[in-house]
C-alpha cells in the first residue's frame, strides 16, 4: 500500500499547511508541463498521479481520517488502486493520440480515464480539450474544462486547456485571460508560452500583449 505521507514527504502529524506546501513543491517538480516540448507531452511515470492522489486524500479532513484508519488496520482497496492505475494509463494513451492529432481516439481514452477515476480533474479537462479540437459539443467541452479549474484552481495546465477551448468556441478575450492566469500560477509554463507565441506568429488576438512587453 502506497504511503501517502511518504509520497508527500511529510510526517503523520503534519499540519494542513505543511501538507499543502509540500504538495505544491512536489507538483512543480513533477508536473507534466515540465515535460512538454516541441508541442508534445513527454509522458512521465505514475509519480505525478500518486502525488495528486496523496494530496487529495490528506488535504480533506474526513478522507484523511479514513486513510489513517486504513493505515492502522493495514487495509487497502485493491479495486480502487487498480482503477487509478488503469485511469492513468488511459490518460497517457489519450495524450499520445492527442499528440498525433487523433482527437477522437484521444477523447475516448480521456473519457475512459475519468470514468475509472472521477476524482482526477485532469482527465475531464483534457477530454474537453479533445472534444473542442474535434469542433463538437463546445458547450460541453467548456463545462468540462471549467469544472476542472474549479476543482483544482492552482494547476496551470487546466487554465491553458480552458483558454484554448474558449478560443475555439469563439471567445478569444476569455481565452486570453485564462492563458494569462496559467502564467500567473507558473510564469515558465511551456504550454501557455507556446500558445502566446503561436498567436503572435499569426498576428492574432494576442499581439497587443507582446507589444506592451
């Protein structure tokens, strides 16, 4: 059984603040966006998924109590653990198909991922992005991406996804603001920077931002 305290590098008696600070540090170090190069995601191992899962449990008072009880009794839900691994594998397959611009296949993998693990907002966010790339059900795609941002307001890649979907839906100003929000959380966010540079080359709606710099 994975020890979530060990994953977040905190003690069993850690405060909520200590847990959050350690999580943010580890999330920055292991975030998939750090491995986004040349317009593609370079897939990482399961570590980032485990860090997120550890924080989801330990940051919630009720879930943490239940988890501590499981630790005391050595219990583990093998089914839940298997589903989380399968969900992350489906997500990785989705990213691979997305990189190949096979957006329909990517969406199906992302959909499978969030059905296996509904508590992971990334899956629905990327599902919404793939849906928007297909030019279909844009309102639903926006709803997926907005829901993900509401659940995890500190993850820049979720803002980038939402910003792209807003632009694809014709709301360029809203899209611009969401991409800028991603950069406020992470000034070096590679995806956000690439989206800005892409629009600069196009002479599009973000040109004014660069002229002011």
